[in-house]
């Protein structure tokens, strides 16, 4: 068996070593732009380029090195008609819960305000909002969203959830579909975006929808930057309707130096690190799924190309 490996950032050697350790009977080959390789049985990729398409033409399945699929699906109908398999959790769910919990608590407990006060030698305890008035709304209730739901419930926040289709999650007030979006937003004090990027979610968080959040709301985006209309967020922060935001993903990455987000103190920026792939766990998962495909067993996490995730 031969497996093709490719990452858009070129960091491929650690993956070669993991596959060699866990699947020593398998040959792995790393593809570089312009290279011709012998036919491969499977491909494991991240942020592929169009030049990779010829190499994918004969594989039996394409595996992703992360949870998001938009970078691959943008290649459209040029992709071969084989299963595309995303990672499940692979260690990312706990990281996402950690990141969101930190951002929510930093806003709720006024830690940004205390940091500013400390710089000016001010000792001034600030009042806390009762938790029952501080609902956390989570958009996206999939495999990575559920650990965030549980973390917010553990801290005692009321949790709202919104998804494309109906969900029933104990202890969570769930909304779904276009008809459920406005009441979900109006009931939310902290909005956590965990949606996949699809044609339907691109620019979903625009001035119209973000404006329906409660006054003084806070935004956390850990999904994809293109879901957020960035100029609209700036407008709403400057007007005071949105108190601030923690953003881990952006329309253009790395975030360009002249971008206004860098100079807005009410926006916290991190470089797309909210949930990093745990490589060992990812390779274990991919190896298990390849074994199932080879034996004709069903495999989880196959991407629905029509839905985009």
C-alpha cells in the first residue's frame, strides 16, 4: 500500500515519521509541486493545491489532516469521486473547550478590565452579571461543538445552541434553521461560532445578524474567518453594540499587518490555534479508517459534498 502525504505549509516530515511508526508496512510518499509520483492508494492532505489533482485521480479515498474541509472542497468537481474523510475529534475537542472557556471567562469576569486597571494602579472590584442573564450561544453542535457545550454547562452558564437541523441536547435550549436563527441570537450574550464554512454560512455573521445579539454581547470565532463580515464587526464594536471579540480565524491568514483588527483593543487575536491537530491521534485515526475501508467496513466522518462538511 502507498499513501500520498501533502501539506500546503510544507511541514510533512513529522507526518512521515508518525506513519512509519504506526504503519511500518505502508510506503508513504510526500508530494511537492510539479513532482510525478507512482500511483497511490490513499491520500492524506491539508490545504491542497490544484497541482495535486493529477495525483489524486486514482486514490481510493482522501483523508484530511484536520476537521475543516473547505480548502479541499474549493477544488470542486475536479476532485475524484471517492470518499473524502475528515478527522473526528483527534484531540481537538478538549482544546476547543479550553480556548472558548478562557475567552468566555475573561469577558465574564472582567479580566481585560482588571488588566487595564492594574496598568494604571487602579483597585476597583467590578460587579458580576448574574449567570442566568449571561447566556452562551453556540453555533455548530457537531463533534467539536459538544465539548464546548459541556464546558459552558460545567461553569453554570445557560447554554443555547443553533444548528442547521434539529438537535436534542440535554440542558441546552436548541434552535435550528433560518427560522430559529433570530430568536437564538436575541437570547445570546456570548456568541461562539463553530460552524463549517459552506456557501450558506459565508458572511452569515453580518451587521444584520450580529445586530440582533443582546447589547454588550461578545463574539468568539473559532471556525472560519469567511463566516464573519469583518467590517460589520468593527462597526458594531465601535458603536458599542458589541463589547468585543476573541478571534482565532480570519478571512486572510496570516492576518495582514494593516488590518484594523490589530489596532482595536476590544478584539483579541490568536493565530488559528484554538484546536491544533494532535498528529499521533490523527494518524491512529486515519490508520484505523484505512483498515476499515480495506476490509469493507463502514467509516465515520465521510464528508457530504453537497452539504460541505
